[in-house]
């Protein structure tokens, strides 16, 4: 009963969906375990581009089962739009897409509240995707104001609970923020309309996964965001509101930790970040702008320009530990083809002291100086290489350096967006 977890090693947008799409072939079920429509997972297949926000990227493989786990916060409207979109493009979803009845629902007031709160934070804004993620997890943890996918199946109960919740929310909207109150009945009507369309997909997904485990099926857990956006292990408070690291795959699905056999860390050959917060290896402004345009580093969810920088090896090492990585998938290696020289951050210096870990406090992380190793570039196109030996020597050296820093073997190397642009060094072992 192999279970593989795929997680981002940095701040998201590492090319997770390309790797998940690739690994789906060898698995039977793909399950999202945290986050929500803040994710933008891009798969390019046969020249066609697909961007997934809530549906697992595995849906493109006919016959594979896809699960939205209990750890996800689900936006029903965004989900139904995404569903329509994939169906419209010929993807069959009946009988192979399931939503956990325990997944919490993103409500309109979550998105409204997030907009108000981000504006109120001024220069201290997190730079969220404004998909209502933070306020939804907040209500989940409060144990008072959360609504779950399973609640949609009982319209009377849903209406009653929503009225009470909205009464409390309206106190905050009107008294704290001086904003317009929310109309509970209008929200109830809207959501109960979605409920009818969602009913066939809502299930006890942990039970589905356990049955699959017993039958020896392969399960792939698809992470969203990245380790440095983890609510516990990331650059708090400039993080998302879920456990994006491998531990989240257990709590967000109901799969026990002893069942996990592989944890693949997805690391982009350079680093990017969208949203605010520290970023020690960020390029200087001019180079940052140039590389962003060359690499088309604009958010798949919000189209915001992404901040770009050199590969941060300290974070990679940290991620290897936090996630218990067993393998790495390096993505977008080809994007470095143009550079004559490359840098990898090997350590930080803070107040004259050398650091090999991520400091807990933003105030400290903001002040660290990145210390780099410089490696020669290869200035040769790598996009048509199909095995490791076909990569230029300096590209192979770069990959070996990544392995050394992480202390984890590189299994896969992405050298372009298409499905066949993936070099397999060591395949999945179980
Ligand atoms: P994928 O899965 C990159 C960032 C936001 C912000 C912070 C909090 O495509 O890699 P949130 O809306 O989650 O409360 O925002 O997290 N963020 C991401 N950055 N990739 C993502 O997802 C992200 N999802 C959230 O920009 O800094
Ligand atoms: Mg993305």
C-alpha cells in the first residue's frame, strides 16, 4: 500500500503539478490534502495548458481517482466552475472525483473579511491570494463558525447554523470594520443551490482511501503551496494557514504516517516567491524584472508578478528535514540554460554568526545575508535531453550539488513544461 507525498520545498510554484501529473501514471489515486483555491497548479499536456485550483492535477489521467481531502478548504463556486471547465474540455469525472464531507467550506464572508483585513494591515499586508483561505481555517479552528461540505447535505441544519454564524460575523463586519452586514438567507440560498450539484461528489474520503490502501492501490498526496508557507514551519506570519509540509498529508487525508513510503520534494532550479515576506536570495530589482519576464513568472491564480532569486540551499536543507524527504524532483532546469554563472545559497550570516536553518522570527530572517557558492553555467539548450547523460556537464554538476546540499537523491529533472520533458534518474522505488 504505497503512499507517496509530493510537496513544494520553498514558497510554492515549484512545478508541483508537472511532477504530480508525471507520478499519477504510477498511482491509482491522487489526493489534495490542504490549501484551497489559493493553489494554481499548471499542467501542460500535448500543447494544452490546464490550471487546477482545487481539483487534483491527476484528473487528466482517465480512470485515476481524485480526492479533495478533509484538510482542504473548499470554495464551492470555484469548484463548480472548475468542474464545468474540465468537463467542457472532455474530462470525465463521474465516479472518480470525491470531496471529503469533512472539508471546510469557504464562504463569501471569508473572502470579504480577508479583503478588509489585508487592507487594514497596510504595509504589513501578507499579500494573500484573497481566496478566503485564512478566515476559513480560522473558523475551522474556532470550532464555532466552521461549515463543512457534509453540512450541505442537510439543508435545514445548514440554514440554521449559517444564520447563527452570520449573526456573529455581522457583529464584526458592522461594529469592528464599519462594513455592510451579510444577508444570511441569500448566502444560504446560494450555497444550497451549489449543494445539489455537489451532492454526488461528497463522501467519507478517508474511508475511500483506507479501502484503496487495503487493496494495495498506490496513493499520491498532492501538496499545495510550499514548505516555507507552512503555518508552523514557514516564514510566519508571511505564510498560508495550513500545514503545507508532509505532515499535513496525514492530517489532511486520514492516512496514517506509517503508510507513507515516499516523500518527494519538488524544488525549482531557482527560487520564487509571490506575496510579501523575507526572501534572502531575491535578485536585485533589474535582474529580477529581467528574469521574471524571461521565465514568465506570473501567478497562475492571481497573475501577480512573482519575485525571483537564486536557489536557496539553506531552505532546501531545512525542507529536507521538515518533510523527511526521500527524493527530489528538480524542475525548470532549462530556464537556467541562458545564464553564464549560477549561484546557490549555502548558508546565512546573521549578526556575524553562520546559520544553516531558517530563523523563527521574520525580523531575523529579514536581516540574514545569503552566502553563495558560484557554479559555472552551461549555456546550452537542455530541453531535448532525455537522460541524465545527455545533460551538459555543468548542468549535471548543478544537479549533483543540489543532491549534496539536500542530502537527498534527485529522482526527476524537469527540462521543460511538456510531459516528455522529464528525465528520470531513479524511478519511484515502491
Ligand atoms: P501553489 O500551490 C505561491 C502565498 C500568497 C501569500 C501567502 C498567503 O500554486 O504553489 P493565502 O491566500 O494562502 O492566505 O496567502 O501564501 N501563496 C502562494 N504562493 N504558490 C501558491 O500555491 C500559493 N498559495 C498561497 O501569495 O504570500
Ligand atoms: Mg502555483
